[in-house]
C-alpha cells in the first residue's frame, strides 16, 4: 500500500508539471487552431534559459531564474508567431502547412540548443533537499513548491478565463473567431497575448520539469511533448479544463503504473490511455461541444 | 433607462450616418454587388429590400468588413471604413447580426454580452496585474448594463445557460442584445424576423423602434413588407447588385421599376410575404 501512495505522490508531481505544459498548449491550440509541434522545444529552451540565469552566468536563485526564463520564452513565442507562424497561417488556409512549419521549427530549436549547450545533461544550481514523509507521500521541498506553483497557475488561468475581459475574449475567439471579430474583439492582439502566455507556460513547464527530474537535456521537452499530447487529447483538444484534468489522469496513471511495471513503459501507458480515449470518446473525456 | 448610443464614436455628427458609394463585389465572374450607392439617414430605420440574389447580404458583409470591397467607398459618419478590419469597424460603432443567428455557443448568455463592449481595460495583461481596481469598476459597470439589457430582452432567467442551449428565437434575441451591449451608432440587422413566430416578430419590431427612440440608426434587410411598412422610415431597393430606388414604402409602390422588379413579384406571391 505504501508503494501505491508513494507512486501517487510522484504522480501528483508529474501531473503538476504536465498541467502547466498542457494548459499552455491548449491555450495556443484554442486560439490558433493548429498544433504546435515545437512546443516541447519551447520547454527545453525555457529550461536552458533559466539554467543560464541560475547556473551558467548570473547565478540567481532557481525560482527567480525560472521567472526570467519564462518571460523570455513568452517574448520569444510572440516573435515566432509574429514573424514565422502567422504569415504562414494567413497565407495557407489549411493548418497542415503550419503543422509542417512547426515540425521544422522544432528541429531548428532542438539543434540550436544542442549547438549552444551540447548533448550532456545539465543540472540547476540548487541545494540538495532530502525526501520527507508528508502523510502517505514521500516528497522533497522542490516537488512541493512545483505542485504549489502548478495549483496557483491553474487557479490564475481559471480566474483569467472566467472573470477578465481578456479571458472571455480568448474563449470567444476559441469558440468562433469570425463572430469574435464582428463583436469588436481585436483578435490579433488576443492572439499575441495568448502566445506570450503559452510561451511563458512552456518555459515554466520546462524549468520545473528540469527541477523535478534533477537534470535538463536538449531532448527533454520533445520526449515530454508526447505525454502532453496524451493529456491534452484525453482531456479534450482545445479545452483548458480538459487539459488540466487530462494532466492529472495521465500524470497519476504513468507514475502509478511505473510502481508496478517497468518504469520504462511510462510513455506506453500514456499512449494506451490515449488510444482508448480516441476509441471510445474521440472528443476527449471532458470535452463539450466547442472549446475552452 | 437603458442607453444605446455611444456618441463618442466617429459615427457622431450631422448628415447621413453611412454613405455607400458605388461599391462592387464579384465572385469569380459574377457581380454580386455592382455599384450599389445609397445613404443611411441618421436616427432612422432603413430597410434594404430586393429580390433573392439582389446582393443584400453581400452588401451587409461589405459594410461590416466581413468581405473585401472590390471598388467603391463606404463612409461611417466622417470616417472612411472601406475595407477596414472588421473589429475596427465594430469599435467605430457599426454592429451587425446574421441571417442565421450566430452566438458564442461555449459562453453563457451573460458572457456573450460581456465580451461586446468596444474597448475594455481588461483586455490588457498589464491592467490585469497592475490596475485591478479599474478592472473591477469596469466589470461591475458592464455587468450592470448586461443585466439591464437581458431583462429588457427577456433573457435574464437564461443568463447562466450556455448560448448554444437556446432556442432559435432566443438566439435571435441574444444576437440583437449582444449588438445593443456594444452601444452601436449603426446596427445592421440581416433578416431579424426570419424564421421567428408572429408574436416574436412583433416583439423584435418593438425592440427596433425602441433602439431608434434611443438614437440608434438601423439598417435592416427584410422580406416581410408589412414589417417594413410598419417600422421603417426609409427603404433602399436593390436589384442585381445595384440600387434601384430609395424612398418611403408608399413612394416605392408608385415606382414602376420597383414594382416590376420586386414588389410585383411579392404581391403575386400572395399573403405569406
């Protein structure tokens, strides 16, 4: 039984990281209507940017470095959308072309990270924290902070979507972009803000992934992207709340399964979930008509 | 009392609120709109009528920025809005509805209205983090106005329902109330009475007259000539993408060209029109 609860605790940590990443990806998809295959590389670049602030040049506290990394990734995402993806999206009606561009972008970003930081693992400069029993769970201080950050972000995103004009405009765009424009919503501005937020969330997710895994590698984001896709699709593509729920489900399922079968099959478990969801509820477990 | 018009928009001033000069639009080789020219007088209700395929909906699409104009000019008040982005046109005070009502289905009825006001401080991330008081005040004002409009249009009890759950008639009312929430100077209504029951036709007619009383100018596409006769001050007749005539309904009945092209067809078709 204790093994189950320990795995459950790790599952909550994974779900926390996954939820941040999945919500960012869902925000992006909800507004642009195309999947960004470079999202995992945004995470990796964010993690390395935080590494520059934390361990390589500025030697800042990891949490402050994380904020810098996230904001820089937000700005980077806006620039990528403005100068690369938006022109393609405007020119080609079919999202397939933009999808291919994001594939290409993913390769470029991955190789950029390899060429700057090399293929070796890097670690953040953080004090070593011992694991402690908290109720039935075995967690360290960093994992608890990551969970708190994730909960705060989910709450913040929820409040933004439900109570602010910005959030309502995002949901309106996600629902019907044409009608949103006709209602006077500046869809270009909302798209820019959405890319900034999702870029920030990618950078943040990449960094907290590096913190919880105690290492960062250039391909860590790409590998994690498949788990994010599983969470987003299981929750319901484009639905922010679905992404949150999907993250919890996939996070718990992968970690609990790892306690009983070989941990190398974590990714496979996520995909089994994904396949069954697509078979029996193709719109996702928590999808309603429309998005967000 | 509910106020409709935002007089700070460039649509304010004297003269016609909308001037449409020789606009054209072709799809492939077909000229859907072929030099339509007309004015929409301020604070009046103007009907846009004509046979099927006359280009009425295309004209509304061109005026609201939903389609690009090939040639010609559109002026809202003193502002040239030809081929302006549609959200900018909406923010200048020109709102529209659609022939088949459209709603933001995943948002509640109340939220559908709350996204409508033109410019809001809450659109800015900076304001969200650093000017929460301003946002709160703005949200409260918008909420009060939205509730007032929902009560007027009989949708208050449905305020927390998702818009997609409404009936066809309720969706029509929601679309009109969302436009009203944006304080339009000019409201384009594309067949507001289409597909609704007679009781609702009377109700919607009343709402349109109420808008006019509050200073909103209305341009509406309408096939129901009884409604046109009853509530419209001015009529523009389109045929084959061109303006055939303008005037009051009784003046148009005397116009042989109009009778031949449109009214004769309606009269011959019997009382359903």
